[in-house]
C-alpha cells in the first residue's frame, strides 16, 4: 500500500512534465516573415514583439527557427516551429 502512495504523484505529474518539451517543437508558425539573414538585436529593433523565421539549420526536419524580440528586452528568443507551407 505504501508503494502506491509513493508512486501516485509520479504517475500523475510525470506525463505533463515530459510532454512540455514535445509541445514546444510542434508550435505552428503563424504569418511570420521568413528572412534570409540571421536576426540580430539591431535588425529586430522597433519590431514590437513581431517574430521572424530563419532557417539556421539547428531545428529538426520540417521545422524552422522562430526568433522573437519582446519590446524593451535585450535578448532574442528562439524556438523551433513547424515550417509554413
């Protein structure tokens, strides 16, 4: 009986935690602009939270990197998204 009480939290919380990595790579790219040069802080200045797509070769097959700079921040976020068709 004690083993059930110990394993119950693991069984309840492990699947959602393990799935978070999978969900990030299956995001769909919206109407983002595909650019031919790697985005930099300077090139994304004044875009106000807009995202651009750039194939940096680091994403899995069928995906493309999405770069986003939030207003007022000094960093660019990168995430792999489904390649637009």
